[in-house]
C-alpha cells in the first residue's frame, strides 16, 4: 500500500513538472515576443522611449486642409443648417451676424460685390476704414474650413461634424455675400466658391517666405537666395501715435488691454516723448533738501462709512485691488487726484480685471478726501 502511494506521489510530481515547465516556457516565450514587438515599434534613435503611432492615431491628427483642398473630407452643408449651428454654438462669441462682441474681432463686413469680382478688397487700402474683418483678409476658403474644423467652438474644439463645418462655412460666406441663401457648400463645389473669395488675389509671393521669391533669389531668379550685400531693402519701421488733444481722452489706454490677445498700447496719460526735464542749478547755489510733508492719516471712518473696505484691503487684494496697489499705480500721474475722485464715484471695470466696481453714491467732498489720501497718504 505504501509503495503504491509513493508511486502516486511520484507521478503527480512528474505531471506538475511537465505542466509547470510547459507553462513557464510559454510565459517566457510570450514575454520575449512582446519585447521584440515593442523594440520594433520604438524609434531607433531613442531606444526604450515611445513607439510608432498607429494609423488610427495618425488619422486623428492628419486633418489639415490645403488651399488646393487636399485633405478635405467628403460632405456638404447648407446655409440654413449653418445658421442653426451658428446661433446655437457660435453667436455667443462672434455675434448673430459675425459682427462679434467686445472680445473677439469681427468676422464679416468690409467687403463688396466689386471685391468678389476683382478678388481684391478695396477697403484694405482705405486708412479711414475702422477695422479689418476676417473675410476682408482671408484669401482661401480652405483656411476658413480648416480653422473651424480644428478649433471651433472655442470651448469644444473638434466637436463639430463634417456637415456642420461645411454648413457654418457656408453661412459665413452667405453673410459676406459670397454665396446665396439657398446654397449648399460641398467638397464638389468648394473650388467654385474659392473663385468668388473677395481677397483671393490679395496674396503676394514677394515676402521672402515660402514659396516667395526670397528663397529663390533676391530678384526672382536662380536656385539659391544670395545674401544681400548692396541695394538692400531698408527694414520697414511701423509706428503710430495719438495727437496731443486725443491722449488720455478715455484714461490710460495701456491699462485697458483686452483680456484676449496681445493688445499692447502706449501710455497715454502723458504726452508722447515727454520727459522730466530739470533746470540746471545756479552756480554755487546751496543744495536744498525739501522737507517731506507728513502723510495724511487714512480716513478710516470715511472708508468704512462708504463700504470701501468691503472690497479693498489696505495691503492685500480682496475683491478689488488693495489701497496700496492703487496708490502705487497712479502715484506718477499729474492728474491723479482728479482721476481717482472721478473713478471712485463712477466705478467701472477692465483696468483691474473683469469684476466691475459699481458707481458709488458718496459726495464729491468724500471722494476728494479719499482720492487725496490715495495720492499722497496711502501705503506704498
């Protein structure tokens, strides 16, 4: 009996060795196969990092549409469909008619029927025209289609279907008079629409950028661009200025930059080119050290009475800027007292952020007292 049991144990052990050994061999082989596959997909120049993108991943990013419409997907969208999409997903930022609100630049306007015929937007050369819209500047309809497809709506880019992109593009072109109201834009007729773009002939190759003449030669011939050594075109200097009577008409423009985009402006609180010129001291005149006037104490009762301290801290920002920040910002202004007194009573927004300060009901005398303290007495 014991011999039989020993033989049974030996058989089980042999069976475990065979099964276990086989499973171990399979696991090792599988791991080796995976390692080889991973090695084959890794870039050769950076071993162990990354892998080759799959065709599906490449397709998700390969969505650009060229001016010759290569990359444009098949599809179509009507002006009527585009109006529905526009009102639901676009108008809140760009306006009902593409005129835009206070943040974004206008998309439509400034083009005429004559521009559609000539392919040149005449108002681009009109210095008196107030602004430049997208339809005035864009030369290719593929630019509109591609940007809407990849970047709009701003809060959900790439969320529009192909039909919606065609439709919104058609609606914009209809607003600009390029296509009629019953038009349906598609991959089959987009080339015909391109032939009606108002600024289609507004592009130039004479800009030293690909494929401009500057990369072939300075004069338009040859295979390489020579270094300019003589008769070089002087660098263009672009500048602008406000006339004296218009400076600071609406406050310092440099402090009123838009929240979106690099909208830089001049400091209009002082005349252009103004500098503090000091008169030369008379010979042998003793140097006089002026005695600084004592700073007035904070009108605490007045600040509390008018609830100023509910939104402004003495040294730290609360809802609005601190008194210290306000004093430091306007200390150099010659008209600081009058400006601050007016701002305290009228309120406003945009200088310190988008949270508005409502108009205040305090008297002119109280506003003047607070403004005088901010000018010379507030902490800095």
